[in-house]
């Protein structure tokens, strides 16, 4: 499966959802997750993310986020169309320490 990681927080560009062939993204207030049971590992979302927040679960950068993706995919609503990013999304891009800002 592929995994959404820290740099998505408060960026939420949603380019990823437009390309997913199985619509397996789920949206929280300021973060998106991938449902690991639905992702078919096609990899097309990874290069689409302007924040480079998506990694395959074989990548060490995905490991701390895999459980959170599974957890929130079970409770957040499905998202299949791109929506406007937050007005300050560019300012949050690549900022460190965003993990504590995730809205559950
Ligand atoms: Fe969707 Fe493919 Fe990305 Fe999985 S790897 S979330 S199936 S676009
Ligand atoms: Fe997040 Fe990147 Fe998608 S910022 S919403 S994973 S395009």
C-alpha cells in the first residue's frame, strides 16, 4: 500500500485523489489518508503530490504513518474530487514538526 505522511498536514492539495483509480483516499480536516485495504499499489498518486507526502509502505518514511492511515481511513469520509487547498497551504509546505497539528 501507499501511505500519506506528515507533509500533507495543512497542505492538503488533493491532487492525489484525482488520479487514484480505486478512490481510496479519505479526508480529515487538514490531512488525507489512504485506506490500505483498498489501495492497489499502482503508485500513480506519489508523483502527483506537490508536497511529496506520499510514499510506498516499503519506504522508511512511510512506516510511522501507516497505522494512522489505516485508523483514519476507517472513520473519515471518502474523497474523490480535488478541492481547493487551504489558503496558506504553500506556507506550510515542508515545515517540520507538523505531526502534532493533525486534526483527528
Ligand atoms: Fe490510489 Fe494507486 Fe495511490 Fe494506492 S497507489 S492510493 S491505488 S493512486
Ligand atoms: Fe496531501 Fe499531497 Fe494529497 S498534500 S492531499 S497527499 S496531494
